[in-house]
C-alpha cells in the first residue's frame, strides 16, 4: 500500500519534470540552446505568487503566468542574437543569465526563503481506497497529462506546430520553404514559458518556500532527464524528464531518511551508466551508424 | 520566350560571396528571363551552390547585387525571398525524413505569398507526381531516392514560385528516374516557371536549358546553346578549360 502511494507521488513529480523537460526541449529544438536559465522562469513564478499574496488566487495565477511569459520573452530577446553562436557560447550565456537572476533574487529577497502560501488547501490529503493522497498530487498528474497532450496536439496538428518541428529538424531548409524564423522561435519560447509558469504554480503548492534556487533545483534533474532520454527529440526528452522525476520521487520516499543525501549520487550514477550504454539517449531508436574515425 | 526586349526576372550582377576571407564567387553575373530555363554548370567548387545560396538569402553577398523582378533582394532573409516567389530544391533534397510526405508538401505552402489557389496548386503538384500522391501518409524517409527528389520538387512547387532554383536534382539517381524527373520539369516549364538548373550531367543540362552558362573558380567562363549539347569537345572545353 505504501508502495502504491509512493508511486503515485512519484508520478506526480514525474509529470512536473516532464513539463520542464518539454519546455527545455522546445527551446533546444528551435535554437539548439540548452537554457539553464529556464529554471529561473519557475523561480520568477514563485516570487510573483509571493508578491501577490493576499490577492484572490485567480489573480495570483494570472499574474504569475503573465510575469513568467514576459521573462520568457526577455530571454528570447537576450539569446536570439546568439542563435548562430557556438554551443559553448550559448551555454555560458544561459549560465550567466541563470546566476544573474539567482543573485538578483538573493539581493531582493535574501536566501532564507519566504512562505508563498499559495492554495495551501491543496496540500490536504484525500482518502482514496485506503491511500492518503494529497490533492496537489492529483492536480499535478492531471494538469501534467493535459498540458503534455495539448502541446503534442499543437505540434502535430497545427500549422505553427509543423513549422516548429520543421525548424527543429532542419532550420535552414525550413526557412528556405518560408517558415518565419522569428515567429517560430518566439512561439517556442512563449510555449516553454507557459509550461514553466504552470510548473511554478504546482511546485509552489508542494514546496511552499520561495528561494533564489527554487527553479534551479528542478532544472538540473530535468536536464539530466533530457540527456538520458535523448536530447534532440521532444518526446524522448519529455519521457526522460518523466523517468527522472519518477525515479527521484521513488528513491526519495524509499530511501531511509539518513540515506537521502545520497539521492543525487544514485541518480547521477544511473545517468553515467545510461550515457555509457546509450549515448544518444534511452528513448531514441534507430540511429544512423556512428562513424568511428 | 527570352529576348533582349523582355525584362529579366532575375538579374545577378558583380556577385561576390566569401567564406571567411576566401572568395567563392567573384564578379559573377547573369540574367534569367521570364519563362527561361538557365543551365548553370561547372566543375566542383566552381561556386554554383554558393550562387544559389546567395540568391535564396542563405549567404549574404559581400559585393554585387541580386535583383528579382526589379527589386534588390541581397539582404532579405530566406523566408522573405520565398514569399517573393523564389523556391529552391537544394542539393541532397533535404526533405524532412521523419515527417509524412503530406507534411513535407504542406511545409512548401509556407512560402506562398497568398492563400488563394492553394488547393489548385496542390492538385497540380499531386497530379504531376502520382507516386507522391499515393504515398501521402507515408513517412518521407521510407521513399526511394528518386521519390524523395520528386517530393522535394513538389514541395518547392506548391508555393507557386515564379523562379525555381534546382541544385543537382539528378545526383545519385538511376537514368530511368532522371527521365521521369525531367518530364516533370518540362511540365513546370510549360507553366512558365523560370528556372536556374545546376546540374553535373552537363549534356543533359545543356539540352534541357534554353541557355547554359559555365562557371569555374567563381567566375563566368562561357555560355552554351542547346545545339552545343552534341558537341562533346566544346562541352569538355567549356567545362574543364582547354
């Protein structure tokens, strides 16, 4: 029974990580950009909730999503000129923005962490067939599934989705055919920011303390998930995020509390093994032959 | 079709394109008239693909001018140039192999200047390439090389371009498929679409084109007429230099 309950909690965490992985994957697809600063979008959402406390909850939700999208657009503007720069340059640029935003948060809010107090009612547990499950767990799974479904419908069934996929597969050819580079990149950034906004809402209920590293702590395991799943494909990347989320959740609950400090050690050990065995990612099939010389 | 009185649809003058500091095209120029098929041949590294890339807006020229229907397009991005009415079938086809055939064709619609007539052009393209029509829902990567080339041309044509740039469309294809391809290109010409055809099968290009120019080391060497196609010596001289 306790195992089932742990599993459900782990799936909820997996759903959030999957959303984060999908957001990272969207930006990577159109810009070949590994955006470490994506975590700060989640942090920005949490602080917006904090700053709007006292307002009606729907106002806080709208405000958080709006502010996150605005920051997403700012990141778009910041990173766009680097589109043709080397991967190293882009990586260092996103790192810089990430640390800059974290340090601004330290300056403004301090490192101690402040209680967000967003929809605490969802932290209450409900009894389902002997299982004690928190509402936020159910909501996370539901919203995660809905958003993942909606995003994949958008990508596979709409014209802008087709253009985003084409840009991710072969940006130059897409532009030759008339796909507007700027439209595609902005759409991907807005989409990714909205996903970050929703993740930030869910996390603010589960981990109700806003800190400067609120989002950064999520982004690292999600990035691990993307690499494990397969970086340059959205579905494998998302599955990877989900898998790492579930694994983190399960290990976190199953390990005796004294051993929990080894959680990340165990996680990264698995990552190294996966990368040694399947360097292209766990969920990527049928790759071309690797040239050895 | 072509004539000294007609205004060219494409005018390239004094084109210069550099990779780093190295010039790949230097002082190259030519004109394409409405409805004309211009062959562009020359040995590897002559600058043919570079020239097409410059016209399409993928590479920015370091000098010279590219004029399409009277307006200078040098500094426009590819997506704008596509909307002006230029389409390209790049070397190696560059189809989206993980997408369906139909999705590939639909991507060609992005370069249309107007939404009107989409259905007509789709019909036209699908009727020109029945095999593409038949395999609409297949993954493009499953098609044979010849079919993929047809798909690449179909994808370029649904945007209803007035100028089609073709880079080595027959590369790696069996002779019988080359025939099919040129039959289709004949239909495209019948619609009045102008073309610039880069082709390593020199004889084929010279035969098919209204006029063929030869490029070597980034420069224009000579110009050939269809009647030169049967003159092997003249072709070889033009190509490799005498």
